[in-house]
């Protein structure tokens, strides 16, 4: 393969990567790459018969520094249009994310019902009818939120609601989280439960955890044990001690705090009481008459 062809293929591949969003990459990219390979071959063949033109372009590259970037200036837009066209026959399962052809009604991967709209239809503005590029959330002509963006938000809300239903099953003795965030997760960690929420910033996440500690205290969770700490709150219910650990919330991702729940008593016991200091004996007391 000539150096020119390698440069052409590299530029086209990068254009494809930029033009096609993750949601459609597996469905559209193979066809787009075939298109890119054919285009590269044609350009290369033409270039082989025009050596003088190549030298002129290389000289211009050295003089201006623009190089092949100028040659591929419109490539990304062309591939975006190609991806949109190809996606008119592609649906993506809202349950598992698998792409499939538009004629399917149910996902071949998980059996869930597929959306009525194709990927391309989800990018058509309901207000002005503009066909927008895949991956955009708002219409480039009038700013209206696009159908696929609305659907994604609705699916996210539904998933979070399902997780909070799990709270009613696994975390019934703890006040339910109402401190914001999204992408909720409840996991069984073999001996304790972990709840995770995702925020747009670490500051927002830290503020949410503080609010939850206040909510716990309002529901009679309190510090206890030999070394009381507001990061470990406990509540005794029917002789069982329920524990919430917020000390290690941010050991991982600062935007996604993890709160831990288990059944355990603090060191020294839930009812630990600090002993009174021993009274010092004054020798004078032994010589009183």
C-alpha cells in the first residue's frame, strides 16, 4: 500500500470515528468503512496517474502547513450524512443497546420490544422537520429537543425508578434516597448493600451525601460506639443494629458516591457509654480524724 493510500485511509477512518456516535458505531461503521476503503482506492488510483499533482499538493503542504487536513476538510460532514442515511434502516434496542435492522419488531439479543422509530427518525425535529446529525440532542435549526434525546431521558428516569423499587425490597429499614443524581445502582456486595448515584460534579455529589446524612439523622439514625463519627450512623430496630457508612463514599469516582448499608454494631457496642474518669485519691483523706 502506498504512503498516499495509507494517509487517505487514516484520514477517512478518523472522519468516521468523529462522525458516528457510539450508539450507532457498531451498526453503521462497517458499511462506512467499506465506503471509505473504496474511496481511498479511487483517490489513490487517480493520484498514481497524476504524480505532478501530488508533488504540487506536497509542496503546498510544506508551504502552508495545512497538509491533508484541508483535503479532508469536508470528509467528516460527508460521513455524517452517510451515517444518517445508513441509519434510516437501523433500530437500537432501548433495553440492551443492540442495533438491528428496521424491519424487526423485537430485539434479537434480549427479546425486548424495539422502538417504532429508526435512529435517523429519532433525529428528525418534531417542530421544523429538519433531519439532524446522529448524536445531536437539539435541533440545529430551531433548538427543539429531538425525539431520541427525549426518549433517552425517559428511559433513564424509568431505570432509576426501577432501582428505587429495589430499595423497597432490600433497604426497607433505611430512609429512601431523595437527594438527586441519576443512573442509580443498588448492588449486593456479599454481606452489605451498596447504593450509587451519579452527579454532574464532585461538589454536587458531596452536597447530596451531606443531605442524606441529615435525612438519616431525622429518621433517628445516630452516632454510636466507642469512637462516634457522623460518617457512621446507626439505628437499633427490634434488637438489630442497622449501619450506614458514608466515610468511604468517594474512594472511587468523585462524581459517583457509594453509600454502604449493613447490619453491624460499632466498636464498643451500640449502647456504649464512656466510663467516668476515676477520682484521684488525696493522701490527706487518709489522715482525717
